[in-house]
């Protein structure tokens, strides 16, 4: 079998789900940075101005959480950490240095991808809860007004954590593992790519494909 033959890595539904989550998060990230410091307020101007960004930021934020929940319904089993993932985590230095030959075999998603997924999943709910407090401060009784201050600190903390994870994810997908971005755009990868980066997933997929023929 030719190593260049394409196999399906992501279904159309998975790609729509992923890009909906990514785009809503990116909008919230952009407008959030604009609100965070005056030096970045130009981002809000690009996105329609301060009032427009302020109006859409929480609404798109809720959309991001909904998209994240959809993703969880589809991928949560694939994202469960295994003993193999613990072994993989012991070789993160080799992964960062792009020494694929030294990496343990991984399934459909490696341990790094799973950690990113869980950081974004729990981060989404932290941002939602704290964001609601900031969105509707009039519903917070004066006697517990300190909750607003705590919510702001936690919201910023959640944003910084997810931003860090997001930057690493983009870097890995675009630069460290070429072909990952194209797979999420078009759905397919070559057999050579699958065997190199996700051997256990490739072998399972091959067995399942063979059993259907």
C-alpha cells in the first residue's frame, strides 16, 4: 500500500465542530485582549469599535462554551488519559525537539493534545462562570460584592491559561507537526503521516477498515 494514500483523520462534522470552537475562542481572545490593556484597544477598533466588541464578547463567549460542549460529546472518549499517555509524557523533551523516532506510540490523540483539550474544556467553564458574574454584576448582592473582584481575577487567570495552551497548540499544529493543520482543513492524512505520528490509531483504523471489506 502506497505511503501517500490518504486516509480520513477527521470527519466533516468534527472539522466544523473544531473550527466553530476555534473561531469563537479567537474572537473572545481578541476582544478580551483589547479590554485587558489600552495598548491593545486597537483590536476592538478593528473589530467594530469598543461598544460593539463589548456587546458581542459575552455572547460569542457563550457560543464558545456551547461549541466546546459539542466537542466534548464527540471526543470525550478519545481524550481519556491512558497508561500509554503517561509513558508519552515522559518523552515530552523528545517531542518538542521533533525526534519522532524516540516517541512512544500514541492513539488518535497523543497526551499533549489531550492535555490541551482538558485545559480548554475546564477553562471554558471557568471563563463562563466568572464571565456571567461580570456580565450581570447588578445581580450580585452588595453584601457579597467581593465576588465581583474574585471573578475578575479568575477570569483573567482562566484567559491566560487558555491563551498559553492555545499558542502551544497552534505552534505544534502549524510548525512542529506539518500536516496537522491540513488534516483539520481537509480531513485526510497520508498513511506515512498516520504511521509516524499516531501509529496505534492507524493500526486500529486499518484493522477496522479491513474487517468491513
